[in-house]
C-alpha cells in the first residue's frame, strides 16, 4: 500500500491559513522588505482575520520562524528577524533594534 505524501500540519496552516492568503513562496525571498510588504498586503486584504493587520502579519511570521526552528540557516533566520523590523516600520511602529 503506497504512502500518501502527507504534509506537515504547519505547512498546511501556512498555505491555507483561515486568516490570510499568503503569496506563494513569500518566506523564500532574501529581502526582508519584500517579505514584510507581502505579509502586510495579505493581512490588510484579509477579511477573515481576527486581529489587527499588524498582529496578523507578525503572528504569521513568528509562526513560520517557530515551526521552521532548527532547520533555518543562520542567514535565513537573520533575514526573517529583520523582516520583523520592516513590518514594524511598514505599520508605523518603532523597530525593536
């Protein structure tokens, strides 16, 4: 009996979030500004989110970082951490760093 290619639940959440529709490959970009812009756009366009656009975008980014965990390279983690500051700027908030 062949095994089905079962996705991890976290990948399914990222791809089919009930709160936001994400652009394919959004987290693969090397540009924190592009990732933040895409997350901001998705959060602002969503009509099903339960919190503010900023909170939704930041939550999705944190979810991705936390689920990828140790599989993220150091440079990838740095890019995604910089994305948090870009998101804060995009939403008119002070960067933490």
